């Protein structure tokens, strides 16, 4: 019978924990603030609430006497939050960099079935049809504002490690690229002149690769290129090197074909007209999307992997932190057994004891969460790194530690504190007073 009761109690606790986690994940910050207000009012206005506060004060006063064991909880939870937030910041930073590369005012056209520019090819006739399609904005001379582009991948030594080569994308662009991508600005030197083997480099690429400073020469595809400028765009384009399309096509033997055509739309609403026209044209088999949608899709695969890895590592570390909290709070309850038994003997009920123990654990967890989130924000927010993008080339991006991610880390910390404090709190409330006093 006792075994059945223990099994039932354990099952009930698991259900409580599962229900708490489900509600906690869905709860917005406004809901957490509301819960905090309700708890504060309960502790201020009710008899049991005031008892809870008195017990909590006594428990917090003894934390300094248990500094070593309490630090285990704080440090463990800080580590969980730090790793989780850092991984999610990497994922969000990569996705944000690619999303900001496009907009709804420009469209990109690839060969049908191509998932990235590197896999696409369009002959000259197809590219011309795309540029002349309805919905494409024209300049004062009646010429469509469009850029037939090539993307090839080259190897360059990483800065600080000349023996380690990495992939870098070289993009061939037309003269209209500056009208299409007005976020791109020359910050050092000048732009390239077509047909002269000149190249400009993104600010992010310059920071990652050796030998691409202004004035340096490169040997790529059997041709010598001169670096004449550095551009800044605050997006994934900063990871690239740019030259004119014809020079890139000649060096890499691509003939007159291009891999994509990027066009400026008359307006965002003109996208549907452009797409309908190109899809209906029997001479073409192309995929059409806004540059915003295209670059957002390029980030989806790696973003999902990074988030999955971050959450998996976070869960594994959280399990360890929960056991650390359990051990710490069980030890604290054991050390305070006489004190808790005395309080219960003079009229303190089980609810104040349970809530006070959980409050103590969650306060330690909150401290750990704040430390972990704060360290990640100080160290990683805006930190630049690079990883492989859809074109198997390095994409330079910055960690983005947003307020939403910091809040996610704090919620994880409080959830760990809740689970880690629940079972010790119930034990403190369920042990008979006579047994607690007899054990000391």
C-alpha cells in the first residue's frame, strides 16, 4: 500500500512539473509580472502569506552560512543560461544578417528548382527576358534597373592563420547594383572599373581574410585582381568580394550566362505582376521571389540546427543544474530541520514552508540567470564571427543578444529553480514535527 502511495505521489509530482513547464513556456513576461504581483499581495495581505515571508527571511539570512552549496546552484544555472543564450544569439544573429540583406522592393530570379545562386544558371536570352518583364522599374533613359550576377567561390587564407584557407564568395555585378542595393556604401578607396581586373571587398570579408586590403593584388582563377575599395552594408553582402560580371565570367569561363537576375520593382505590389509574367512565359522556367524571402530562406537550415543544438545542450546542462539545486536544498532543509520543526510546532502550516523553500531556490536561480545572461550580453552582443552559408562560403555575422533572448534565459533559470526547489520544499512540509526534532 505504501509503495502504491509513493508511486501515486511521484506520478502526481511529474504531472505538476509537466503542467508547470507547459504553462511557463507559453507565459509572456506580462503574465510573469502578474504572478509576481499576486504573490506579493498574498504575502502582504494574508496571514499565511506573512508567515511565508517570515520563514523566507530566516532562510535567506542563513544563505551566507551555506555560501559554498548555494554557489553551486547559482554557478550551475548561470552556465545553463549562458550557453543557451549564446547559442540562440548566434542563431538569431545569422538569421538577422541574411534577412536584412534583402527587401520587398527588389526581386531575384533563379533557374527553376534552384535553391541558391550557386546552383542556378540563366542564359543571356533568359536574363534579357527577365529584365524586360512588366513590374521592373526603369531609369530616366528607359533602361530596366537590373543586375545579372554570377557568384563563384574562391579560397583565401584566414587573417592571422595564413595556412588555413576558407571559402569566400566573389560576386559579379552590373553597374545598376548601386541602385538595387542602396545600403551598400564605399567606406575606403573607390569602386571597381569594369574590364580592368579590379575588385572591391566587403568590410566583413576584409576582417576575416588575409591579403585583401586596398592596394593589394590577388591571384584568382589564373588572373590578377587589384583590390581598389572596401564596402559596408551591415548584412551578408559584407562577406563577399565584388567585381563586374563580365570580368568574373571571363576569369571563370562562364561565357555570357549569369546565375541570377536581381531587379528593382516599380513598387512592392509589382512583385505579383512580375512573378505572374515570368511564370507564364513558355520560354522560361524560373523561380521568382523577393530578395527578402530569398535570403530569409537561405538562413532557415543553419538557424534550425543552431537552435536545436543550443536547446539540446541547454537541456542537458539544465538537468545537471536541477540535481545541483536538489542536493543543495535537501542539504539546507536537513540543516534547518529543527528550525522548520519548531516553526510548524508553533502554528506555521505546510504552505508557508513549501512556498518559502521554493522562493529561496528561485531567488538563487534568478541570480544565476541574471549573471549568465549578463555575461553573455557583455561578451557576445555584437561579437563578429563567420560560418558557412548556402553557397558553401563564409558568411560574416554578429551575435545578436536581444531582450527576448535574455528573457528566455531568465525563464529557463526560474524553471530550473522551481523544479529544483519543489521536492525539497514538499519534504520539509511533510516530515512529522516529532521526527524532525528527534533526528537532531
